[in-house]
């Protein structure tokens, strides 16, 4: 981990907030005009981002941080999430940070465990 990275400090604070189910604190690190590209499509704006994040956080049991790297403006966090429907859901977020807020997030996760749980 490169914890002296300004972007990584913000990304890790955001990660700690949502993994502790503190959506208000998590959203304090998100820009009002955030753009997120996720497997389901593009999400624009803090309200839409919160609506996207809320159901996932509600079913979250815990996470394990796998890796985290960053520089002045970008941070990459990879983790494994334990959720109500599946015990292991790997995910990663690559965040762009400007003025202390996440302005862009490329969010990836493995949908296969969730699809298998539905069947």
C-alpha cells in the first residue's frame, strides 16, 4: 500500500466508511457530480450513487482489503466482500480524487457468485 498518496487516503477513508455501514460518512467523500462506471452502467450524481451503494451496504457482512495503491489523483482498492447472499464477492474500485472528493469511480465486481446464488 502507498498510504502517503493523497488519493489513497480519501479512497481508504471512503472504503472504511461504507464497510462500516456509515453511508453519510462515505458520501462525504463523494463529489456532488460524481460519475461511476459500474457493471450495470453509468451512474451520475451523488444521489444516484448513494441509491446504487445503499442496497449493497445493507447486505454487507464484512470485507477483507486485498490491496490498495494510489498517487496524487488516483487510487485503486481491491477487496473481497462477504454478503448475505454470497460469502465471497470480489470487487475493485479505481477512484479519481480532486479537491478531497471522489469525482470518478470505475467499479468492478464479479457478478458470477450473485448469479449462482439466484439459481
